[in-house]
């Protein structure tokens, strides 16, 4: 029985091509079990649907597994249609497109099985059962559709992996790492004068906070971290085995508190490797009295810290359940710059409370902090409070139609504000253009930046 995993491409024309962390874990678990599979990497190979169809005709796989975030629903639906037309295969789907909408997915596509939440153990058990042609009824962490009558059955919830060290880190040799390495300069903030490879390092799973617009497969689950020893060993492995001199901590939240910053800095200082790295924190973690610690971050290779402003409107922050004061965000941004670690942030426009004034307030905070943000319009995602509100208030009347048309948050998909569409979009666009001009940035599009823009001005010298 032939098995194929597909790395779905959500942005075929993107300048950024990054190793898929979630799929990396899944494939590593399957490989470790000794289960043979092929990888069809549509993303790195820019594979169009027509070419995928030819590949599936040649190989005739009996099991096809894939996954992506929920905004890729339409791609999953299309691939399932192509696969089923060619062969009566079993189609397995994971990630948030499965976890957040399992019934909608199974009822409205040709997908057979949805893997819910953490899939490292589930996928191995599932494939073993399918390959042995055994029933899958007793497998935890899945929702499946009966091939006989189409009935949807929920398996019981799977217990989370308590010790992440036991599963290790992805085996990146499964992928065409030479092709991915060619994108390192674009994916990271390295300049063209620097050489090396950027690799992701997932040091934690989940987030202890619960913003009303955010959805990820570990939502409402316990926040877990790898041990410091495991993270240290992984940095060394990436450096020596993959020639990586830029580590991107690929987490919802790398630093939950200052002690976690201190601990990681101490470990990286001990390694004495010529690497740069980036991580994720809350927007109110670093204070003015942490300047010495920020200098240590810089000296041990920390290039940037990303954290989200999201919006400067008081009522909007409350509606987001953001639990952050704007003054704390400003303090963190400025002290990071003073310590010569670049602050990177993202903003979201479009909560129901959004007004012309809140748009200006948000952009003014970015201006005061000297940051050009990664910008997005509010995109309500299934499984979040703001999505449920949008459905209840009839902003989303046809969920399937909505899922089939949404994509990147930089594109305008839905308007929950009281402003007309044209006015809302213009206010955001003109405000961003003004911000870019003030910072001396030349952008092809104020929305379609590669992601963040590092500050273009001189930051204060360390004291």
C-alpha cells in the first residue's frame, strides 16, 4: 500500500519558502516508525494542481495525507477531488483546517479522516491500522467519515504529549533542504553580505493566552516547552549538521517570562557559536530595567524579537482579550531598540469597534516606536470567539462559501466595522503609506511586505 504526504502550497507566488514545521514533526514520527512514504512538496517545487494530478496518476497512492491552516480549505478540497478522481484512496487531513472544522471538512469535501490537534502519535497509529486494513474506531484524536454510510464519528480526545523531549525535533533531511536553503536570505533578516542557512526551531507548543481572534491547534491546551538541554542540543545539531547560522524560534510564544529569556541566553552564551537568532515574546515583557539583559541578547546573536501590538484602540484590545497596555508595548519597543535588538510587530485592523480614530492611533504608536508592522485585516477564523460572533451577527451567513474564498490576512475579506468597505480600506492604506514615507521605506505594497520591516533608522548605541 503506497502512502503519500503532500506539503500544500498556500502561497505559490510567495518570495518566502519555509520548511514546514508541523509536517516535519509528522513525517519524522512516521519515518521513525519505519512506514514508507513519498513526499510531494508542492510548496518548494511550486507544483500546480495540473502537475499534481499527473503525479497522482503515475503513482496511484492508496493513502494521501496532508494538512494546512484553515485558510487553505479550498486547496484541501481541490486536492481531495483530484485524488479521489484518480483512485479510491483514503485521504487524511490534519492541522487547523481539520482541528477547527472537522465536521464541515468531512461533510463538504472528499476527505475521509481528520486528525485533531497534536498528530505525532495519532498519525502513526492511524497509518498502522490502515496499512493492516484494520478498523480505526478505537484511535484517539480523529474524526472520520464512514465509507459505507457517510456517518461522522468522533474518536475520544488524545492526551497531550507531556514531555516534548521524547519526540525530539524534525529530521529535515526528509525535505529537499538545498532548495529550502536558497530562501534563507529572504526568510531571515540576514543581509546579502552574510552566508548561511536559516532553520526553524520549535521550542514550545501552545500559548498561555487566549486572544479572541487567534486559532492554533494547541488552543486552550497546556503550554509546554522543551527542556533547556534539548533546545541547546538542537541548536548544535542545526549548526553542525545543517550548517545553520540563523535560528528562528518557531513558536506561538518563546518567552512567557523574563526568567525564560535569561535561561536561554545563558545556554546560548555557553555554546559560543557564531549564530544569529530570533524569538517571540509578549508585547509587555521587557522593561527599561532589562537593558543589560537586552545587551546580552544582542551579544549572543539575538537579531530580533517579534511581538504583537494588534491594535491601539482601548476597546479593541479589550475585545481581543489582549491583556496589554499600550504604554508597556511602547516601553518594550524602545528599550529593545536601545539595546540594538530589532523589535518586530504585527497589527490587525477591522474589529467591530474599529473607527478612523483607532486606525490613526494604531499607526501613531507604530510611528512613535519607529516600527513598520506586518499588517493584516481582521480575518475571523473558525474556533475563535470573533468568528462565532460574526456568524451570530450574520456577517458570515454561509460558512462554506466563506471558507472557500478566504486567504491571507493582508487581503480584505470581510468588514465587521461600521465603515463602508472603500472608506475602511482607504484609511488603512493611506495611513500605511504615510507611515512608510516617514520611515523612508520604499515598498512595492504597504500590505504585501515579505512580513516585517526592520527599523531603517539608527538605533541608540549601547551604554
